[in-house]
C-alpha cells in the first residue's frame, strides 16, 4: 500500500472494530498522508498478528504513526508484532494504547525501529490495563526523541518487561531518552527492564523513571 491519501485522517490502512483473529503479513505500507496503519476498537475482542511487514515514510507534512493500535471502551486487543520494520515515521514507529476500561496485550519482538520521532510509545489511561513484552529488538536507532516510552495515567495498570533490546541514542549534544517510564495520577506500573544495551545518549537519560 503506497501513497494513500493527501489530507489528515487519511491512512494507508484504517480498521475500526475489527474482531476475531487477523494478520498483517509480508506487507509494506508507506508514504501515507497521516498514519501508515491505524487500528482502533471500542468493543469486542481482536487478536492482531503483524509479521514480516514494513511501515515507513509517511508524509513529512501530515504524517503521524507507522502503526497505531488503540483499544478503547470495553474492547480487548492482543497485538503481537515480530520481524517487522518501522522506519522514518513522523511521530511514533509503533503506538499501542489502552484507554477507558479496555485491555491491551502488547508484544514486540525481533523488529527494527529506526529514524522515527519516538520508537515505541505505549501506555494506558483511565481504568484500562495493559501488559507488554518488548524483547530482542535490534536496533532501536535514530529516533529524534525517545526510543521506548511507557506512559500511564488515571487509575490504569500496566505490567511487563523490556529486555534484550539494543538502543542507540542520537549522540553527543542531542536530546533523546533510551527508555522512559512515566507514571501519573493513581496509575501503577510493574516493569522489569533488563539486559538492554543502551549507548550514544547525549543530553538525556539512558533510563528515566
């Protein structure tokens, strides 16, 4: 899928309230007007498996995420990504969020995340819950700000691990955080961060919590 749209809210792929088991496999989505792919559910149960796919090069003017998955309402979403690439997206390479009362299960493994503003942005708000597993992604490199960002707010709950990832920052005299864990209000996070290699961090922190 190439060159989709020319205005805001026009995406390469846009799925709403898709349920059941769905796969994106061996697919390249690029040069979209805003998001290369957006999946949002407000009800039902979705299992989404992404393998061997590329999300890249959205519009330099309107562009946003490479892949955004939003669980809201009372939906439950399982997002599993493996062996895929997220390259040169204007905001987040991958964004995975749960809000309202939704439940999100998020796994990202053996993937390449390069030259986005934020590599992975994930989180939960309101009374939502999420679990996450980011493992063996090599490398995270060239992000303009943060490589891995976790944000929770409200009374949300999040738990999981970030392990065995290689993260390369933007270099000396540049801003950019390796891993950021930000817990606000009454939300709670239980995170295991281990065996990551973080290098080339400039003005900011390798791990910030």
